[in-house]
C-alpha cells in the first residue's frame, strides 16, 4: 500500500500501488474516449477496467504530469502570502489526473502486465522521477512550506493539519530541498537512474521466475504431487510449447511448495537450485550488475543528503529511527533462532537416518522431512489440513466472519463491476451501522503476468478532503487448480489470506481528512502491524470452527486435529525465523555500506554477510536471496525488511491485549478501530500504539511466540 498524492510520485512504477483521487479540472484536454479523462462514475469511483487499454496510459501520463506541474508552479508562484490552504491543502488537491492514471497503471503493472506495460514502465520511471524532483526541489515551493513551518504554532491548525505541515516539510528536506543547485542536479541524476534500475530489477525477477521453471520429462519424477497438481504441471508445459513434459513454475520466495511433497530427491534438488540461482546465473535476466548499481547509487544519494549510508537515511523516517536499533534487534535474535534451527535439523536428520537415507540434510530436504517430523511428533501432517481449507469457505466463513464478529462488517458479492481477470471477485463492504463502507477486490490466483508474493492495493484511498471512499484490493499468488477442482489452501496460504485482509481493514477503516495520511500511510516498519494482528483470527477456535470444514463432506475439522495444529504452532519456528533474519540482515548489510564500500561480487558479499552475522546455516537459505529480493531492490522496503519483525513485536503485544480483554468481541474491535486502524498516518505511529495499548509494547510476547524466550 502506498501513500497518495505526494508519495505517489515518489514510488517506482514497477511496484507502486497508486491510488485514484477526485476529478481533475482541465482533464478534458485528453480525448473524451480516454477513460482517464474524467473520474470513474462507477460506485466509489471504482476503476473502469473494462474501458482501460494499453494505449490510454501514455497520453494520460503526459497530460497528468503537465497538469500537475502547472498546479505546482501556480502554488509556488502565488503572489499571496503563504497560507495552509493555498499551499499545503492546494498540494494535497493537486495531481489528480496523474494519481488517477498512476493508480490504474500500478494495478496493471503488478497484476496484469504485458510487454506494452513493461515497456511503458521502463520509459516512465525516469520521467516520473524527474517530475517528482521538479516538485520536491522547487525552491519557491519549499520556501512557502518553510515559512509556514516556522510559524506553525500561530496558525491555529488542528492536530491532523499540523502534522501534515510537519510531514510536508520533512519530506521536502529529505528529498534534497536544502541542497545547492549543483547538488540538486546531481541528485536528480541519481533518482532518474535509480528509477530505471529498480524497474529493470523488478521486470528481471518476473521474467526470471517464468524462465526458471523446473521441467521434467516424466510423470514419475513428480511422485508425491497430487494428480490435480500434475495435471496443472502438464498444462503449464504445454502452454510453453513443451508437449508431453511437465513444468513447475518457480514462485516468489526461495522455498517452493512442491518441495514438501516431491519424493524424488534429485528433483527436489533441481527445483531448489533453480529457485536459488534466479538472477545470478547469467543471461538477459541476471540481476547482479543491477544490484551493484542500485546499491552504489543509493549510497551516493544518501551521502549527498548528509547521511552515512542509505539505511541511515531510510531509518530516520521509521519508528526504529536508526541502524543501531535495527542491528540490535536482528543481532539479539540471530543466535537463538539459528540454535533452534539446528535443533530442528537434528530432529530431521534422525528421520533421514532411521529411513537409511544415507545423506546429510540439505536445504532441498527440509520441507519434505520436516513434515515427517511433524507427523511423528504431533501425529499429523500439513496435507491433512488442506481439505478443510477450501478458499471460498475460508474467505466467506473465516476472514469475513471474523471481520463481522470483531468489527460488525458484512459482505455482499457483486458481479456488475468490471475486473481485469475473470477470476477476480468484488464485494460491497457494509459497516455495522448498515451503511456502505468500502468495496473489496479479491485477486487471489497466480498468473504468469502477475508479480510474485502477496500485497494490498488502495485502488481508491479514503479522504474527507477529496470526498473519496475506499476501494481496497488483496492480491495473492495461490496456484490455480485444474478446472473443476477445489482450491485447497496450505496453512501458509491460509495465514496470508488473513494477513492481507488486515491491510485491507486498515485501508477500509481509514477516517482521515488528507490523502497523505489515508489507510496505510504510516512508517514502513509499522505498516505490517495491523495485518499481522488479523492473523490471530485464523486459528481462533470460534472462527476456525466456522470455516474449517471438509470440502467434500462438510464435516468440521476434528477437534483433535485442531488441537494438534495449535500445539504445533512453534514447530519449525527456528527455520522460519532464521530464513527471515537472513534476508533482513542482507538488506541491512547492503544498505549500511558507503558508496566506497560497495563490493564487486554480489554472491561472495552475500555469503560473507551471512557468515559474519552467524546465520549461514546451509539447510536454511535466506527467504530471499539478493538477486530476487524485490522487497528491497525494487519495492518500498529498502533497509526496511526488518519491519515485519519490528511490527510483530507490536502484533504479539496486541494479541495479548485481545486475549486479556476477552478476544473476539465488538468492544475490542471497536477500540482497535477507533484508536488505531482509523487513524492512518495522522500522528506519530508509536504514540498511536500507546494511545491504543496504554503503554509501549513489551517484547516478551514476541519471544514466547517464536520460542526464543527459553533458549
């Protein structure tokens, strides 16, 4: 999720989830047939996906940037003395056509891309970076903002408006507003080149994922996979012109779902090797050179702005504040996490030895044999759960049911609004008072033209100033089953469904005046907190009992199986924590380098960084290796991947609060909504948490959750 208006232009188009806004005066300069010429007339200004074509974007972007530049110039050159209304509010109202166009383009680039969109991404990235710089480095505009900031105590502003003024000045200063003319020109060059490189990185990751599919010749090599999955693999191969063969596409993370079921060890090894090699195996999609250029430019830009490195620059604007706090958190958890992982590995090795496997545990064995350990220890394996996790049932009787119990929401599916893929679903969201609250869009299935991972979009952000109400989308990458087969979720996919809906709730409950603060317009290391909290309802007995029913018989999940699920919650936690910490550490190591310290060998630097941090445990590779780490090299998480763990500290403490206060209840939900979910970015994030909780978060609930407190 991204921040609208000002921050919309700051994002790289390759990953930006732009947001629609209210209509722009003068948008008629576009041909009336262009769907961006006016705001959508659909409910809640829902995007007119049925009318948007590739050819509409370029002209709408050009006109949108022209209009926005003219609006900014008018604000900067206003002969009247600066006021909050004619400067700050005027900026919040500006750029509507650009936001509208960028909103749709970000959605298409992430979830419905094609060669034309990719080409336009590459072309637009430096242009949008230059457009952003022209605004943020406009001296006259900054002078007006600075003048207002200097007398802010005398302006009589309400709390949200005062915070908006503070944020605008901070954004401009961090963007280089105080640099001299020569350094501003240098900064513009860095930004333009970075925008292009980040787009290249993102496109390489998607192309490499498609190219890195594991192809096998025989059905026997896929032993262990379900018949339905094998049919899908055959269909994927056929579509790639490999009739008679079988193909398993490589998905987002290092680990691949089929590793838990494939019985052929050499096939498992080939699949993981294909995953690990992405972006570093040479060829047209190799990202090693791109990584080095991005790291260098980010470091140079940070130094130009007066910071020791890119991480120092980024963290100043997060709740963590500095690299010392992040390094301390990661360092304290690394040793116990790896110790846990080594104990788990020893348990797995015992199973391998008992079966007379004759080999030492390797990374490609972990998922397959850890399921055997789970089965032995808890007398169940993950495959027993899937028949009870049918997608539609989980969504309607799990995710939506929990939202109804906690917040009083109801959902009604509608078929009249356009979608860009036939598998998408659209729902009206009705508030507890019976009034429409939002529109929710569900785009759950993986596609070759969709980026990996899971994310939430604000298709339309809420804003009292703009008179807009939220349209929020969730995007996952669940493998689509063969025609006629049910979509049965893994436990991880189940958690992801609840997690992403937590982001959706954050956007839907937004009740702010200014677009800058809508929904998830909060620090990056705070944004995951509400979504992680929503995961708690996935295994809450009343919620799970309402959706966990066998897709064939309708029988509820047996209590003994549920008890085993709950008892095994810390199972494999050493692995999960270690793989995450490894990626978080890589993120920090790359971005805590000065420009002079950037290495020449990506793979060697990565190996040395993991070893130095004590997380170089071969059976547990990083969740993301450098060359396909989209979160940080093309997304909004550079020097910020630690934020999931940082947010989890708040999440674990909040779950404890819910438990202390009776759990699943409207009273608890209403308090969480009022004090936190509805506030967007309207005040300091940690103060917002204290207002909700009554104190700062404690770390003990997190340590207990991850099994690190007694190690």
